[in-house]
């Protein structure tokens, strides 16, 4: 890929994400960090422009995927063991579908619906509806942000298509989908206890589940824990810069700068050894941490204490994800030998 094309895609990702973040916080969505996270997924997974008419279709797709979580709420309330097992099975099938070359955006939306929406609804059905509303509105904003970014930085007609990842055999797919499911399930169980407190942890676990699909056991700690630590450091630096002059447009400009720094490395405009999943996970984690800190500040809570607790939880789930990768890979090696 030519270096100019890499820079172009990095600029597109940064501008699309920053514009979506400014719009999301500007209009006051219920869960404002969801829209920029979805924008990162849209722009990182697709090099071609998404037609504007696709926005309502994607919003309907969000409602469909979130509906799967709403249907599970009665089962989780009345037969929790069966409900948890059904959620685990659904997550496994979603990750399996993704690994077999399925639509990444659809898989992510289904994971969010099965985990976030169903967990929110077990405590308060109104909270589940607010998550669904935030997802639908966030998707609309993410598509609009992606369209504007493609207008500002259009993809050249002769640009090479992104490389297609190699297909895995059925045995590999099942093992990797299993370890991704085991990464997400503890965060889901915690969210069942206190949905309003552990929603960001589910988003982080979902991001780690995606990373484990591309991470080998030998590099698990460096990839999973390293991206979380870097995201925390970048979130602290961005928060420090924002505190110098608190304004929505300064939030936009600081986010643009920090996402551009990461997206240049995602597209190898700045050569590095990390995988694309590492940088996508780092960007989404940084946005989740920042979004929650802004909401904590608006609610009058102790931002630094809340950030420390959230960061500790994120690191804990990252270490757990690393352990799952190593354990599942060792089990898979034993099965092969047998």
C-alpha cells in the first residue's frame, strides 16, 4: 500500500471519529461514547465509502441485534442459569461467524445486544431501552461521521483492496471463538450484578474478545495488556490537555490529534510491530475511558477515583484475557498431540 494512501486513511479515520464524538456529546446522547466507538469500527473495517442511505438500514440492524438482548431479559430474570448459558452460546456463535469471514459490524452489534442490552434489562428495563436508543442514534451519527470523512478524504478509485485474512479450519475457529467468549462472559456476569457500573467493562471485554481473535498466546500479554495501558496513558494525557480549556471543540481537536497518532500506526504510515487489532482496541478503550470521565465530571463525581477504579478493572480483564489465550492455546496443543 502506498504511504500516501495510508496517510489518507489515517486522516479519514481520525476526522470521522472526532466529528462523531463532537456530535454525540453535543446532542447529549444517553451513552455518548458509543457513537465514536462505532465510527472507529465502521472506518477501520471499510475502506470504501458507505452510502448515506445505508444509515436507516444500519439503525434497523441495530434494533434487530439489540432485540436479541431484549428477548433474553425474561429468561435471565426467571431462569438465570439457562439465560447465562444461552448468552454464552450466542456469543460463541457470533465470534464463530466473525472468524469464518462474516460481517464484522453485524457480529459486533449482536455481541453488544446479547451482552450489554440483556444485562441492562435484568435490573431495569428502562435502562435497556436507553442502551438500545443510544445504539440506534449512535449508529446514525457514526454513519454520518463516516460519510463526511469520506467526502473530506475520498478513497482513490485505483486503491488496492484491503488484504483478506487467511481462512481458518473449523477446529481453529471453534477454539478461538471459545476463548473470545470466555473473555466476555465474566464482564457480562458482573454487569448482571450492577448494570449501570459495569457497562463500560462489557465494551472493553468485547474489544478484548476481538483482539483475542488475532492474538497468539506468545504475544497475548503484550498485545492485550499493552494496548490497555497505552489507552489509559493516552486518556490521561488527553484529559490533561482538555482541562487547560474545557470546551466541546477543544475536546474535538484533542481527540482528532490522539486518534490520528494511533491511526497512522494502525495503517503502518508509521511502521510498528503491533497488529491492527491492537490499535483498534487502543482507540476504543481510550474513547470509553474518556467518555465515562466526561460523564463522571458532569454528574459531579470524583473523576480521578472513578478513572482509577475503571482502569484497574480494565487491566484486570486484560490480564484475564491474556490468561485465557494462553490456557486455551495450551489445551488446543494437548488435543492436537493426543
